[in-house]
């Protein structure tokens, strides 16, 4: 009679199957311990600002719109004040100007 000897492949396959089954059983028991408290089912709360924004986007119903205001009486336009003189240009440190120009933040052209 000849003796049959199994290879290592059989034991590797059996070990893989047992590992997968053990993982599934562990996940099952860990999920049983989770009571699924109220934290899982709490609906998100919205602030008054969010509700107002939602109402504005949907458009307010016609019954909630205020009546149009009476037009304001026409008054003579007031003359505009002359524009103020431009403030003098700030004096920059030469090193700061050089660093800014090297970084491409400004041109090296002198203002006229």
C-alpha cells in the first residue's frame, strides 16, 4: 500500500478559511455589543439663519410679502463735494521694494 501525504496547500487553504470565518464571527459579536444609541439617529439641527436662507431660496409666498412702500418725495440733489487730494505715496524701504520685485509682486517701474 502506498501512503498519501498531503501537501502544505491544504493546510494553507484551511487556515485561510478559518481566518475569514473568525473575522466574520468577531465582527458579528462586536456589532451585537453596539447598542445603536440615539447618536446614530439624531437628525441634524438647523439654525434660524439656515432656515431663513432656505426660505429665501425657495421664494416667500405672496401672502407674506409686505405691501409696497409709498415712493419717497423727490428732493433736490445735494452738490457733491470736490474729490479730496490723493494722499502722498508712502516711502518704501529699498530692501522691501527689491524683495517684492524679486518675488514678482510688483514691477520695478517708477511711478510718474
